[in-house]
C-alpha cells in the first residue's frame, strides 16, 4: 500500500517516485514529531509508513531525543518543525506551489483508500493548535 501511495503522490504532483518518497517521508516525520493525530492513524493504515518517516528523519537530521521531541510539541517547537519541513521539501526540489499540492494529494489518497478524512491542510498534518498558542501568548 505504501508503494501505491507513493505512486499516487508522484503522478498527481508530477514528481519522480524517489522524490515523492522523500516528500512523503518528510511530511510523515514532521507529523510524528509534533504528535499530530494524523501520524499514528497513517502508520496504522499504511504498513511501512512509520519506517519511512524514521528513515527520512534520520537522513534530514530530525531530532530523536525524548526532550527534543517534547519541545517540538510546544507551540514554538511546532512552528520550527513546520519551517524545517518546508525547508526540507524545498531542498528536494518542491516549491511552494508543489508543497500546496502535496498535502491534499496525501489526504485524497487516505480518504479514498483508508476512509481517513479531515487531513489535507498543513495545520491538519502537523497538528498546529492555534487556540492553545493564542492562550499561551495571552498568559505570558
């Protein structure tokens, strides 16, 4: 199923399969690091997705320590992970338009093949919680 998803991403976005694989790995790694509900749902539905996320994170130097992972789940940490994700996607050749097409193509596949809905925007994938961020800013 992972290979089918990668082929779907490649076809929809006009990417080579190796680039689509790296792009998916970057998105999944970022979602996992931020404790997005998307990550465990995806890992459960698509065998091999967790390994792809870990492998890609290792290739791009993602944090692996327990403390670092907890920091990445704070509002400021989520922002840094999102920026890093976009920077990593740029490094493999995706521009902003391509990134904008990538996320919905993952969502479409998951809706059609795994009956997962509600994931198609950057905020959905990385688990951005704007309300919590605003409350924290007001409290400070």
